[in-house]
């Protein structure tokens, strides 16, 4: 069974950069950091493919990786109380992180700064850094999970199996780290968000929901080819949504998830990441459908 990256010998380069930390307008932090450019998880729906334009690579997305070497972070204490999102564009825990340890290096640099750490990943390699993560105040780790069906997962990405992600989430939560289940991207007619929520609700503090968007042409072509090949019965639905712009499916999903939340006594909000709750509180469900419109940016965002 394919469990993790099967990218054979991705083209790897070292690149220098002045600052690994940049400002962000994402709703999850004041700053973002991405220790790598490119992503060997190679998800077919990846919204970050546009990053290839800013590299010298000719290989397909998923088959190259630039490893950032940065200047030491100046005065880490100035970030005290601010939020940083690690992996805002691509996954900080790629298989290559085992060798290059750039994400761990950044965590070591920022340790003790008082910055609020948020990590997003599809890998259980994050468990390696549990000791460091625990040293951050109120740290949280999110796992992207858009299916419980391992066959579909294997069609989508080269990352860790769903079971490994779920186990890692549980381990971190048991260790007192806040965890997020990022149900994204929700594939119409395929992703069963309620089953995922049911599976994770005792092991996470937040559940984020995000719809599949296919604004990017290459992403749209790859996804539609997949749907035509594996789920031809869904073609009318996908055309309705992605050709004709219908939002009826998402409105119905919103209604069903709201109903699910009410049935479980869970709070359900839209586009709001401001809630701070006790660790023991049941998870808050945040619907981020079309969040980029709410933020009024054209930014494609991350689904790492
Ligand atoms: S969707 Fe995320 S994890 Fe997948 S290839 Fe893109 S950046 Fe990597």
C-alpha cells in the first residue's frame, strides 16, 4: 500500500532567503512560514501549484523541492503574542523533512519567543517535534483530512495514510496540544464530512470545513479528468458547480453540517477563527466555504 511520498528522487535544491517569516492575511495568524518551496505530497487538487512560477523548475508539481536556508530570525521575542502559521502554502512535514530538518530548525529558533504556533500538515512526522511544540504557548496542529476512504486518499496524494493522520491527531491531543481537523477540500459527492467529524470530534478542538474550488486551470483539469475517469456519475454535479457556478450543493452541505452540529451539541460558525475555548471544550466547527470572498482577496490560500 502506498503510505507516503512515492515521488522517486524529486529534484532538490538549496535556496537562500533572507526571511523565512512573512506577514499573512490568512485568518489563522499574523505571520506565515514555509521552510520549503514545492511539495512532494503532490495532491492532484493542490492550490499551491502556482508557486512553481516563482521557481526555476520544469518538473511537474510534486517532483521538485527547494529547501530554504534562511538568515537567523532576528529578535524572536518581538513575535511574542503574535500568531504564526507554519505551512501556509506547502506542508512543513514532507518526507524530506526527515533529512533536512528545516521545520525543526525554525521551531528551535522561535522556541521561547512567546509566538502562538499553528501548524498544518498531512503527515505524522510532526510527532517527532512534540517536545518542541509543547514548549510553545497554546500551540495547535491541524491535519488535512477530506476522506476516510483510503483508496480515494491514495488517488489524491502521496502523504501519510488517513489512519496515521488520525492517530497523530489523537496522540497530540492526548499530550495536551490543540488539534484541528481541516476537512478540505470537500469533494462534492465524495467527501463525507459528517463521518469524518464523527471520527475526530473527541480528539480535536476545532473542525474547519472548506469547499473544493477549481479556479486554477491546471487544478481544474486534473480534478475533472479524475472525476470523468473514476466518478462519471458525478459529472453533471461538477459541471453544475464548476461550469455554471451553482452554489446549491454548498448551501445544502451547510444546512446538513449545521444540523449535524446541533444534533451533537457543537457550535457551528462561519468564517470566524477568533473563538478561544478551554482545551476540554468540545470542538467548534468553522465553515470556511468561500472564505476568500469574505476576506475579499483573490488569494488562493493553502490546503496543505
Ligand atoms: S495540497 Fe498541500 S499537501 Fe498537497 S501538494 Fe499542495 S501544498 Fe502539498
